[in-house]
C-alpha cells in the first residue's frame, strides 16, 4: 500500500513515560520526514502500566499501537513493528533519544542513494553534547577478553570520524538506525531468541553476510540518554542477561573454539 510516507518509525516501550514524550515531540518537530503527519508511527508496548500509551493516543491519535500482555523483550517487539510497517525503510529508535534538526533526513537521503547499504546510524550525543560510542566492533573472543582496551580504542577512534563522510563499519549502537525493509526481510528480521542485548549486533552481522553494508553517518546527530528508556522498577541482573545473550551470539556466529572459551570465561566469572 502506497501511503506516500517515506518512513515507518518503530519504538519499543515499557513504562517509558519520563522520556517517551520528549522523544515523540522531537520526532514530530525536528524533522519533516519523521513528523506524525509524514511518517507511520508504530509503538510496540511491552505491558506498560504507567498510562503512557493512553497519553500517546490522546496526543498523537494516528499512532499505531501494539499492546503486548507481557514483556516480550526487544527482538520480538521489534519484529512486531516490522510486520505492520508500510514503508520501504524503518527507523528503529529508542525512547531515551531526541533527534536533532533534520538528522533523520540525512540518514534517509544517504541510504536511498546507495542500494548496498542495509543499515545507517547517526552519531549519538550525551545530554552535555559530548560524543557517545556510536560505532562498535563485532563481538568476538578478542573483543571480550580485551574489552577495556577495545572500549578505549573505540572511544578514541570515535573522535576522528569526520562529519562530512559516511563510513562502513562492523556494528552500531542500536539506539537509532534506519534499515532497508527488504534486506531485513531477507535475513528474517531480529532473532527472537535474544531478549535484550546483542540482538542488533546479530542482525547487522546477518546483513553483512548477504553482502550488505552497515554505515555510520557522523554528520547526523541524535541525543541518547542511555539507560533512561524505562521507568520500570523491576530489577534484573544486566550482567547475567548480557552473558545469556553473549552465549547465544557465540553459539550462532562464532567457531567452536571461541564458543568453548567464552563459556569457560563466563562460568568462571
């Protein structure tokens, strides 16, 4: 169905009231391509109880809401958004973000100009305008063993990306990115075995395996207030959840030797 809209925008929420409306306001006001009139807004809600979804529908009645009766995690919810999207390109964006002026238009213009690009993401900024780590290496045994050094190198390299260029990279922080819907379909979307962590890293790897590029456009900037995407008081062990996802990732994507070593590392932590 041709709606005349260029983007479907998918937000996965769970009790995100404190940040959600700033995110939506920025989408509506800071870029014509992402406004509620010019794009398809899709919110997939993982059983929020904070009244945020009702307020969204009151302020932005055209928003398409999928309300889950339990917390399905990010990958399943993101695929639900994919399944109802009506455009050729999808913007996945965290609720704890605010786009800057025309930042998404810059991403869109670049991805439609090069059919080899499957995913493109912006430079992420902290609230004080300092640069966050936006580009990530692919998860390997090396990156896990030498994680502090790898993080330092990533932070240093980030400073040298030029705003006038587009870079092909291994992986991106998944807070904000546009993806080509057809290419996403070719790799069957997000792997729903991941509940939280590494689901986008895995998706980007699958896209590279079919010969497509993951790109970074530092000339596009988006604020990301990491860790504020939910007001959920439910406590969970982030380290345990990350390790569970890491084991799934290595089992799927790395060789038997690396798989064995990473399991021993996690077991002995």
